[in-house]
């Protein structure tokens, strides 16, 4: 069995088209076709990448194997691996990616794997429009370490983030840091929490900010109040927000007014 025969068999067993394999190896589809036809041969670095991708040895790729029953059995033993059994890939593609791909290093419209990349990605390390993983990066991201436009995780970083430790424009969590911050410990321009520390506004059991409203303790540089606000207090606090908060924070200011 020639190198070209073995390469063709390995590609088909793993559900790769010539175009897909060419993309992974960084060569043209014509190069794959020439290799499989034994018109040309891969360079050493490409052979190493092929052996890693298909979980076989260089010795197997480079040595000719006669197509006898004995050698076919040996061939099966060489190629047997959990990766070969579990990796699956759709032949249909979307924007050059398989419609779905399940494998160790999955890349597809829907990808599931240790390192998954796709529009919808699930894995130990997931990157996608919607991603779920221990390390998760995406527009909508859920994971232990989560980074995204909308982010939920133990450690969450995003425009809108929620987590045990949360960082974002709008952050909520046990410990949160953001423009608008809600949490047991909340730090931000506008903070609401048991312990609230804010630049302009803080509301909580213990509050510290320019405008501080606390149930137990309040420390404010311009206005401070413990306990319930009177109707006159609410009018005054809203006036202070309108006159003290920069224009670029106006949307956040209007949200904070809803807490009054």
C-alpha cells in the first residue's frame, strides 16, 4: 500500500474532504489530490502534521505495506484509537466548516470537543458565537472562565456579566466590578450591594460614594442617608445625579434612578 493509498484511506475514515484536509494542512486541494495519486509527496513537516492529525506513526506512512490479510490486521491495530472511534464530522459544510463536528479538536458550525471552535461550541476550551466550556469565549459565553458580550461563569468578563467574580459594563455577582455593579461586594460608578462602593452612587447595607444611601452605614462626599428616603430626598438625589454624572453615563444613571 503506497503513501497515497494510506493518506486517502485515513482521510476518508476520518470524514475529511480533500478541501477540508487541505485547509487543516495549509496547502491546496490539488496538493492533496497529487499526494493521494502518488504524483507528489508531502514535505516532512506536513507528514508530521498528518501523523498527529490521524494518530498514526511516520513509520506507518512511509513504509510500503502489502495488502495481505495479515498486514490488513496490523493496519487496523495501528489505526485503532479512541480518537478514531469518537471523531465524527458532517460532510455538509456551512461557510467552509462542517455542519457539525465532534472530536478532540473540533471545528464546525456546531462543534463539540476538548478544543471546540464553531458558531455553537461546547468543550473544555470553547470559542464560538454561543460557547459553553471551562474556558469559554463567545458572544454568549457560559463557563468557569467566561469572556463574551453576555458572559456567565465563575469568573465572568463581558458587557453584561454574571458570576461569582464578575467584571463588565453591567456586572452582577458575589464580587462584581462594573459601571453598574450589583453584588454582595459591589464596586463601580454605580454600585448596589451589601457592601457598595461607588464613584457617583452607592446603595446598600454599607454604602460609600458621592451619593451614599445605606441601611446601616452611609459615607457620602456630597449626600449621605441611612434608612428610608423621604420624597424630598428622592427628588434631591435625582437632581444630584442629573447635575453630577457625565453625559456618557446617562443610560446608566437612568437605570439607577429606578432603584430610588
